[in-house]
C-alpha cells in the first residue's frame, strides 16, 4: 500500500451539547453576518426544545467509533481525527493537533453526500482556513468525493426505507408513496451545482431498490423571505396537497418519509419531520412512517472505509450506480461557487440567516 496518507479527518457541522452552548454555537454559525439578536433567540428555541443538546456531535462520535472498528478489522490502519465547522472540537484546533502529532497528509471525510456550495465547497474552504490559521507545517488535507450514487450508500438507505415500509400494513404498502426529503437551497445556489440532480438520482436508485415507484423528492428547512425562490415543494405543503387528493385515483393511502439528504437523525430531522411533518400527517389523517437516516448502518460504514481505501491505495475503480459516473476526486476551481449576495440584500437575505441546525447545507427558519 503506497504511504500517501497518514491520517483520516472527519469533518462535520457541529452542534451544542448543553443549554449554555446554544447561543455561542449560533454565534459561530452566523459569524461575519449581520444577524439580529432576536433572530438568534428564535432559532435557539429549536435547540432548547431538545434540552439545548444537538444529537449531531454524539452521532459523529458513534460514526467514528464504528469506522474505527471497521478499520481495525479491514484497514487501512490510520488514526482518526475530528473537527467541526461550528462547535467543539473546532476544525482549527484539530488541524493544529494534527500538526503537533506530525501528520503530513490526511484524507477528509465530510458528512455530506451531495454537491453544493454549503455541503461541499464551503467545507473545503473551512479546511483551507484551518490550514492557514495553523500556518507552516499544517498537514495537506484532501477531501473525499461526494458519494450520493455509491452502491453501499444506496443499499444502506434502501434498507432504512424497507424497514419503514415493513411498519405499514399490507394494504398500506400496496398504495404507499415514498417522500424523499432534503434541505432546501436558494434557487440561485441550486443552479450553480448538481445538488438537485444528485438528490433525484439517489431517490430514484433507492426507490428502485425497494420496488416502490410512486415517489417524489421534496424539501425542508428553507429560510429567507417569501420573495426569494428556494427549491420546492416544501414537505409539509406537499403533505397537505396529498391529503386533498385522498380519495382520488392515484392518491396514496400512506406515506414513508425518507430523509435521503441527511446522514444522521439530527435536529432538523427530529423537528422538521418527526414533529412538524408528523403533525401535518396526523391532522390530515395520513398514516406516516419516517425512515431512519443511514447513521452507522454497516453498509454505510463500509462505504466510508472503501472511499478512504480507494484514495489511499490509488485505486482506479470508483464504484457508482445509476446513470452518472463517480464524482471527481478534486473539485474544479469553479465548482459549486459561493452564491452572490444581492446588493440590496438586508436581514432577509439567506446570507444573513442562521442555520439552526445540524445540517451542512444552509439555513432554516
């Protein structure tokens, strides 16, 4: 095995781990932006609803533990480091520790499967900023490709969806609709990347695997003023539409909501789907089951190891399923550009909205 890498770096969004962490965390999320204090207090309520604790950091620890076991058994034998964009352990501190430990070149796994500015390029910028902050001797860090169409990711997500389908009655399964969800993006950001295309392809591949062909991709967690176009339809708006169609030919008797755009059951999944979407379904009388995210599914953990191995071992074969090839290893300079903030944008601009939660995609109300 060529000795090209000497460490693995897990890069995540980060989240508060107690009530006292919530406001400092949100201030980190919106650093450099002119966000009113009242707006932060409103967003903080989403975290306080869960005791001020985001599940994301613990879920990242669980992923690292599962990956460590996989590496111990199958290799490569590399140490794992962990750094976050917005909360402890901060990426700057982690890269500084890597330098102190003598790490020269690391491979980074970012907890996002898709291409967009916020879910891919911004993480590369975060890594570069951390390297600059550490200065001379900071390790080289190469990001792993996005993996929306990796066969093991599709298998893991399909298994989660199948488990959800199994919770329905036989009659409900005969007339079920799969509703795939992902974090919405401003339309101006979506047109400069492959985010929407990749999500639709992943959804199609999962639906084909579970043999349920009545499906739709919808979005959640949008922000910004109503005048600013974002990817639609919104999940709750769509569920209300489904309810109005009930009784008509082709309308579903039940829905399975599958958060294909998320890797773990963090606050946006728990709040937007398990509470808001579930409440909408209950009000409309629609039976609903929410599929789990891939989390630490064995096939997903195996995929992470395989993605590491294909770079460490310089493998030419890059597994991918569906109609698109595996994504590039190195992003072009013009890949997923940062969205330009309109000159007239004020506090309603998405650039000024705090992300509430644990999703490396953008912001939410």
